[in-house]
């Protein structure tokens, strides 16, 4: 078991509302990732689930039982801290054994469980070293080991990999995914890293200023962001936003005029939009050189050559913000020379003046292998 | 071939020759002022008494010997007892201080409550009074409590005056232990007390040793004034008062006095020497990523 529900959860520090009315259902065995800008309340929410932080309002329900007032152990939850939080005076063995010693488990049980955990995490050789003698990745594995020996139903991770370098982070990411499969436990994971969020999550929860902005599978968030915030937050580099005006609504979509051109976007039509100001979003990776359904004249200011990609920052007539485009492969584009950039109407996102998206007509299931 | 420098020091640690000379000269002057009394004291302890008042005065002892180190036990037969008393008073005081200060410092370091700043400030203010200013009220207090002429008369006020600085010292040390360790232990089901015993105490050990040493030294230095005022039983006299026994009716046996001083502080030196082995730094290495 490891089913978790948040019901209208609120957290205030003094007068400052950090988490506002969050409701979320997490299925057993799911891998949930919390993302959001710094200070949006991810850690606070996680710490409330953990039982480290008091919940101001609402219910936290685990396996049908309200746990607001229970300590972490009674909730069946283990947490891995960003800073590892290992006990420096104890060996790796004792660090991992700590929760079992607290429980007063018999020595034989402790030895078996610690050795099992060490085997899963490839720490067998390190059991008698102190945390100070380990590398960052090994320390993080010890912290995970300490979490898994208790066999909790729910694991919480607060940016566990953010202290590691890029290569190690990639390795640990794969190891964590493997661990999730192996243990089958529910995991809730906070991260800043988009790649971690996209690759590990069954569902991503995007938090914005203490509210849930959108919950969904990674590709759903990428292809069908429900608002401008999620559209800008998911995807790297950020989505370009262009002002547009609605010219008319048909059964096939919404006709807009943008940068002096008129085009019909295949989005779910809605009545009463005619004449309204809107925002057109286009991801940099969907922009190509040359003509498209919509074509822009742009002058690149900066070109970044990454080898596998060419990223350009271009200025459009009458707009201050840069227009980003990402071309695959190495392209010899010169800066300060005007070029044509085009993109397809089907790749566009359309948002109304409140920032809410008009649903795009894409079938994600057709693009991916079916999940769950 | 290019000249290779064998010097591996970083640039910021390199000095010109005259800077080096100045630095060493400074160190020498400083050390000389600090150590001169000890050197002179030691030399005096080696001289026969007659030579001490010869003029012109000679620093270097002629036919010096360690004779005073034997005769001191004869002229003041209870001297061993005084050393023992000193030791007992300081040790008991240190143990009491540690027993009180370790939990208190932890509480001050970890918990926030109303009026904490006030209490801490109060401790600081108290430690600005030296015991000497409060001797008369203390004397009356001791008399009322019936503690005069007991070991407690020397231990209790000593403890009281040593606590504030010990709390401040240890609190600072404990504040450097990351709170995540408490949270991690809490997540693992440990109680406050279990966490304190199994996690905080071992990590704070070097800080506790520092506090133990400073408290022991403090108690050693302080006992003189309390012993002089609150105790008249020679059985309970600590070393500094015991040294007065070498002040005879007519004259002072200077060489034995000096010898006795050196013998008297030897046990304290030995203790400190053993304790400082535990002053290893970096015990929190690897706990958290800063
Ligand atoms: N103990 C506290 N007292 C007062 N305010 C707090 C406290 N803890 C957090 N906050 C505030 O709550 C907000 C959310 O903090 P939180 O740590 O949850 O952010 P976060 O999303 O985890 O950010 P980051 O990505 O930087 O870790 C912040 O604005 C922070 O200032
Ligand atoms: Mg955080």
C-alpha cells in the first residue's frame, strides 16, 4: 500500500500563505515529481507530507487514514534530504542501520536488511567507511539506503541529486528509476531539473506560488500545457510567446492574426473569442528555417553552436523580447543577417487573455507507447 | 632549462626574508614575556636558598640541584593532600558543569522560545562579575546554607561562575551541527533524547572536550579566592592556598615554593595533555553537503 491524498492542504508561516489549497491524489506505486520555480512551496509541501512541518489546514490521507498528527514513522514514510544528512560519526553500516536500531530490531535482522540494501545500492565495499570518506554519489546512496531499510510505503526525495555533477546525476537518475521499479513503492520527488522531471515521472505536478498549476504525464505537460505558466516552465529553452488577435472561430480551430499574418490554429474552439487579444506560443524546437504556415522575418543576435543543436536568439520587428529557435545539427547561420523562420500551425499553442490554454488537437497516445 | 621552484607554498603564504625575520622577532618577544616568569620560577627552584639573595643577582643557578623537589615534601608534609584537594575540587566542578551545560547548550542551540535572548544575555552579564566582587554576599549565603568549611563551599560558587561561558562556548559549537541531522533522525523514528544521545553528543564531543578543558583550568584558577574566604580547614585546602605553607614565620622558602608550584600544576598538565588528543577537528565531515 502507499496511496496518498492531499485534500485542500494549506500551510501558512505567520501571515504568509506558502501552500494554498493543494489537492492531489497519488496512486500506489506512482512516481510523482514536483517542479516549480524557487520558493513556490515544493519543499514545504514535501515536509508536510513527511510530517516534519505542521499542516495549517486540510487533510493528508495515507491509505485511507488521516495522518496530519502522526509522526513520520507512523505514516510509513521515509525521506531523503538534499544535503544527505548522514551521521558523520557512524560507519556506512551504522548509518543505514540507524532506523532499525531505533526500532530495536534484533542484530541478525539488522545485518540482513543492511546487507540487502547495500547490495541494491552497490555499497557492499563501503560499509565500514565513514561518510566523510565517500564521494557525493556514494553519500547520496547511503542516504537512500537509510530510507529503504525501513521498507516504507512512500519515499520522499527533496532535490536528491542537485549536489552532484552532471554525469553522476545521469547515473543516479537511472539508478533511482531502477530502484523504483524494484521496490514498487510510491515515490514523491522534488527537483529543479527538467530532465529528471521528464524522464522519471509518471506524473508531474507543476507548482506555482503555492498552487498546483497543472498535473499530468510529462508528455501531456509538454504537448498540452493548460496555461502560459506551465507552457513557459516545461521545455527548455522556453516557449516563445507572440501577441495575437482572434479573427474568428470555426469548427476546425481558431483563426488568428499574428505579426501581420492570418492563420487557423487547430485548437478546441470556444465561443465569444472573436476580437480578443490572445497569446500564441511556439516552442523554439518547432521553428525551422524558411517558410511555414506562419513565417517571420528575424535577425539573429546571438547564435549558440552546441554541435548537436544550433540555438539562435533573434529580434523581431517591433518586439523587445528575443525570439528563440533551436535547429537540429550544426547550421552555419550568421548573426545580424535577416533570415526567415517558419513554423507549422499544428505546433502552435494558443492562450486566451487570462493565460488559459485552448486545448490543442494532438493525440499524445498516438505518439508514445501507451503508459499504464 | 627553466628554473624550477621547489617551493610548494601558495603565493599568499610567501614572505620576503625581512618579513620572516620580523615575524620571528615578534614571536620571540611575545613568547619571552609569556614564559619568562616560568623560566625564572624554574631556575629559582634549582637554586639553594642562600643564592637567591646574593648580589649581584645571578639568573643562572650555580651548583643548582633538584634538592628543593625533595625537601618540599618534608617542610610541608601535607602538600600531597593539597594537590589532591585541588584536583578533586576542579574535577568535581568540571563534572557538574558538564552535566548541566551540555543539555543546556543543546537546548539553547536547537530550540527557540520566548525570552531565550534574555536568558543568554543574562548569562553573559553574570560572567562579567568575577567571583571576587560577590564574595561577601556569597559568604553570607554559604554560612546560611551551612556550607562553610566544606568542599562544597569551593565547588558550588566555582561552578556557578563557570557555567555562563561554558554555555556560550558549547552553544556556538552545537549550532554548527546541521539541523537536517535532527530531522533525519526524527524521520527515522528517533526520540529527542535518543537523537541527543546517539547523534548530537558524539558529534559535539570535540566541543565538549574544549569546554571540559577550559572549565577545568578555570576551576583550578578560581578555587584560590573561594578557598581563602569560605574555608579555614587545612584538610580541605587546595594547592594555591597550600603554597602559603612555605611562607614561614621569618622567611619564605622560595626555592621549595617554586618547586611545589611546578609539582602542583603537573597533574593538571597531564590531564590536559590527554584530553587534547580528542580535539580532532572535522568530525562533521561528510554529514551534509554545504
Ligand atoms: N520556516 C519558515 N518560515 C517562514 N517562511 C518560510 C519557512 N520555510 C519556508 N518559508 C517560505 O516558504 C516559501 C516556500 O519555501 P520552500 O522551501 O517550500 O520553497 P521551494 O519551492 O522548495 O524552493 P526551492 O526550489 O528554492 O527549494 C518561501 O517563500 C520561503 O521563504
Ligand atoms: Mg526546496
